[in-house]
C-alpha cells in the first residue's frame, strides 16, 4: 500500500515537473513562463518529496523533505515576483495579444516607485 | 520500473528547460530556465535517493534549493539595477 502510494506520488510529481518545463518552452512571453515554472515545479517537487518520505518511512528523512518543500513554497513566489518586477522594469515586452497592462505608465522610471495614477 | 519512468520524465523536463536556457531570448528568460533547472535538479536528487536507497543524498537537495534561491534573487537585483540592458538576441 505504502509502496503504491509512494510510486504514485513520485509519478505525479515528475509529471507536474514535465508540465512546468513544457510551459517554459511553449508559452509566448516571460511572465507566462514565470507562472508556469513557479507553480507547477513547486507542486512537482513537493509531490516527489512526499513520495520519497513515504518510501523511506523515517522521521529524519521526512523532516528534511518537509523542510525542502516548505522552503520552496516560501521562496518560489518571492523569487518569481522579484524576477517579474525586474523584467518589467527593464522593459521585457508582453505578448503581442495581451489585452490589458494595468502597470503601464505607473512605474516611475528613475526611482522605480509604483503610483496609483499615471506618472507621465 | 516506476523509478525508470520517473527518471525519463525528469530527463525530458530537464531537456526542455535547457532549450529555453539556450534560446532566451532575453536575460530574464534564461534566469527563469536556470531557476527551473535547479528545481528539477532538487526533484532529481530526491528521486536518486529513492533509487539508490541512500537518504543522505537529500542534504544535497537542501543546499541546492538554498543556493538557487540566492542566485535568482541576485540575478533579479542585477536586472532591476539595469546593469545589463535588455536585448533581443
């Protein structure tokens, strides 16, 4: 029973990681790629860690796996936000079929402060 | 059997992430690919620990997760400061 659950979790986790990589290759602009790699890869790593913890059935290993998963859950959104903000400020273009860009004109180009109204 | 399939799926994922790393087109795209490669490597190491029945390998995954976050934050800081102008290659 535990072996089946572990194998299933590992397969689901690697599947989600493959989906993340597929999204990073196929999506048309940087911000969609960030969305794909952050969410799906974190879920995949979490599933694989859970599967490995069930496989080893050991408190020390489970604690380490939990620590890695929690660390990824905390740091992945932070890193993605920092990277997306830096990319937007440095002028990486959005996809040409993007319908709305609510940040357009709201960043001060010098101080990088965000305003609720247009700065220009 | 299951482990082999999982290794195959992860290899395909690593290959796809490497394609994005090579193609770009902008520096942040490459950083996204590097970040994904690090996450995939953490999963790979956990899988390798299961395959070889050696739980000690998970220490490597912890260190890799810590280092990759620092690397991404460093790159984001570098890009936000405008030290590298964005360019289409």
